[in-house]
C-alpha cells in the first residue's frame, strides 16, 4: 500500500541520507540484543499488564493493544510467548495480518517503569483447547491464542516515557529487574556492570534527554 505525499525537497529516501542526519549508534545499543527470553525478560513480561502488537499485511500496518492483569502473557519453558485474544471489536486486524505475514513485534510496558521491552519474532494463531483453556477469565475462554516465537529482544531506554511523563505519580514495582540487570543479562559479552549502569543512568538520561 503506497501513500502519496506532497513534494518535499527535504524528504529522506535513502539510508545514506538518513545516516547523515544522525550520529552513529554507540556499542551498547548494538550489543544489547538477546536471542532468547531469559529470566529477566520473563520477569518483565510477568509484571506487564499491557503490550502493543505490531503487524503488517496486504491491508497495511497495524498496532494493536493487548491488556489484562499482570502476567496475562504466559512464557513457555522454551520461551514461546502465549497471548490470549480477549474479547474485542472483531475487526481482527492483527490476526488477519499474521495469516498473511507472520512477522510481529511486541512492546511490553510496566506502569511505573520508564523502560520498555521490545520483542521481535514470528507468530502463529492457535485455537488449541489445551491452550485456550489456560486463559479462561470470568468464565470466558478466548477464541484463539497468539503464540510468538522470539527471534530477538532488547530493552528500550526510558527517555520517551520520561519525556511524556506517562507514569508520573506511579511507583516502579518492587523487584522489577532494572535496565542494568536486563542489559547485563541480554548482552552476550558480559561487559556490562549492572550496578554501575543503574548508578550512572539518571544523570546520563538527563544529559541526553533532547
């Protein structure tokens, strides 16, 4: 689906043009990617009552909210994410997209925490009673469950939520893994000191907010 924009002499249409406008990424953001859902990511997902699923199909792109009590997304022993499809408007935008193109991206939010967890991978839709029956709520069984296989995941820093003041007045949940702990767990080279990262983060965020 192509969208026609008015003529813009400043339009950025190539990656080379884009890179000329931005600094090169630092080593940390490039190396913070993990390729499995390990303990700290599991803890984050278990604390999350809200996520956004991004999909793409022949009808365009869609960003679909999903929410319920913390822990509504289950993580299987092999790292597969199970997301129940609670009652909605029956447009089925995301699910129809997945039938055409199974690539998905999921962002997990935790109220009071300014970071977010980004998970990218592939998804399948299942109506397996053995799975849907695990997510009965108030006597209602979801029609389907979305099973997401994570191909990579990483934490997004706090700046956007801090700038928006989204969680002002909301305390960070006790025991939630810190950004430093998550990045230390996700980086394969073991070169991140979680305590030092968290100690230095507040000042670093202030200095790089804009």
